[in-house]
């Protein structure tokens, strides 16, 4: 048997016959030829073996492009979901830098004031006490009481989570937190001196 024999033989088909075999209209056949997908006709007829093979390749390439487009679309959707989750976590877990600095300064000031009160509260009792054990017990009691008072102090308010993204970004501020005026420091020092003088 000759190797030249094929399913279609050597007979050539018209555009109408090729369209019937591929379930396409004649207009579609002509468009595929114009687009370079199907081979050109010779004397108005097509070699079916070449035309069918070319059309099958076209369908496979089209399917591959659709598959790649689907994968790309799924990747974009997944990336958007991840980005949304990250933004939600940022809004729920992070606070503005300036607010953290302000709250930390306020907490530090409370601790400073509490510790500076200890000498004025303890100087009188210590002066009247000669027993080192009792002095240690009084000092430990005052320190523990001071720490418990600080622990019971209300925490700074939690920031809202619906602030614009730009409000969560760092802002330029003087090092060490918000500035405190000289008048405020003077008032604190005067208060400490008054309490020391009265033995409070």
C-alpha cells in the first residue's frame, strides 16, 4: 500500500464543501484564509488534508490562549483578595505613628510623676523609723501601690479603624514625643515641692 494514501485522498474541495466539513460558513472560510489561518485555495479549491489540519491547530491555539487568560484572571482575583486582606489587617492592627508617640509620652509621664511622688510620701515616715526591715517593707509597699495604680489607669483610646490610609502613615514630629511647655514642667515641679513640704 502506498504511503501517499490518506483519509481525504488528493481530491480538492470547494469553499462550500470545506465549510460543510468544518461546520463553517463560506464567509468564515474566506475570513480564515484572509487571516492566514487556512491555506490559500488553488484554482478555487482547497486540499482538505491541509485545511483541516490548519483549522485544528487554530482551535488548539485558541483554547490555549483562553486557558492562559483564565489563569491570569484567577491570579488577578487572588492578588486582589490578598491585597484586601492585608488592608483589613493594617486597618485593624496598626495605629498611626503620631498617636503611638503621643500615648507613649503620656504613659511615660504618668510613670515619672508617680515615681517622683515617692520621696515626698516616704521622707517623713523614713525619718521617724530606725528599723531597716520596716523601712524596706514601707518602700516595697509604696512601690507596689504605685505600680497597681498605674496598672488601673485607663488606657489611651483605641483609634478608629475607618481612618484613611494616609492617616496611618508616619508623620514628622520632634524626637521624644509631643512638646511640653516650660510652664507645664514648672507646674509639675511646684506641685512636687509643695507635697514634699507638707509630707503628703
